[in-house]
């Protein structure tokens, strides 16, 4: 398996997985809970894969959007690929009546359960693990970017909102969606920068965007990118 990124002409980027198969004769695309997967025969160049993906960009975006609308129940099975900081990680479920261990090592999230087919329990455990990593990662970014902005680091609350990635209230508290921890670091950086900029300007005026631009100069492209991957990040 091979994690790649597709970049469209407008700067929008979409992660995808490349799978090479000796048996295939044609290139196949699949969009599902794991995002976009491209199946290719052996000896196909990266260049021709990219040309095809650019050609199919409308179809790919439409499929990703449809997925979000249908809100398919996610299949919590051993071996599925999850996203963590923009990288594919493998979920590894192990039956164990004694321990409920959670370990992350070498792009593998290892969970031990008495019953590995208990999807609700698996979901809960994975969400807890994500939330824990999210708190550590987001706090560090808030610390760093607050210093750059010259404000006191605000208190962080994690949210699980289905519709928004972050918010900042009049008490100066910041809420960030734990699902963002699935996204690449530069996306998280943008959302943190956006919410912190609200400590300077409680609106979306030109002044506000100027503060965002100080922390995240390419915010226009990054916003587009976040929009494009929102469906995928909300699958879990
Ligand atoms: Zn805002």
C-alpha cells in the first residue's frame, strides 16, 4: 500500500491509496470508507495515474460528497485503513479476554478486546484514542501559534460536532473537533490559526483574514483542501 496525494489545479489536495496488482490490466478507482483507492496494473507510471485522476476529478469529488451525504455506517473490522495526521494507519484487532490494551506503533493501531466483532466498542475505543492524540497535538499548536500571535494560550475543549471543525466563543474558549487529528498537519495548523485569529477579531472581516494569513499564508488553498476532505474525515 502506498499513500499519495492528488493535487488539483485549484490547489485542492486529496489523499489516496495506490495499490499495485500483477493481475490487473486496467486502472480502477474506488471511493469508500477508506477514501480514494487507485488500483493499477504493474508498470504503470505515476505520471499516467496522475493524468487519469485529473481527468476523473469531477467524478472523484462527486463520489466523496455522496459518501458524506449517505453517512454509511463505517465497517469497524480488523485490517481497515484509518487516517491519522494525513497518513494511512492500519487497525489491528486482537481477541483477548484479559487485557484491553491500546498501542500505536509502526503505522498500526493495535486494540485488544474480549469480542473483536463488537463494532460499537471498537468505534468507541478508536474515537477515545483519536481524542487523546488530538488533545496533545492541538494543545501544542495552540501554545506555539498563540505566542506568534501575541495572545495568551486559550483553554482548549474538544468537540465531536458533525458540522464544524472549530469555534471560538466570546469567553475566548476554543473548541476543536477531535476528528481533525485524521487530517494532515498543515490542515490542523490552519484550523487552529483560524480559531486563534478570532481572539483578535470576532468576525470574518478582512482584518480577521489578515491575522489568519500571518499564521498560515496559504490559507485559501488549505481551506479548499479541508472542504474536499470533510466528508472523509466525518465518516468515523
Ligand atoms: Zn471563524
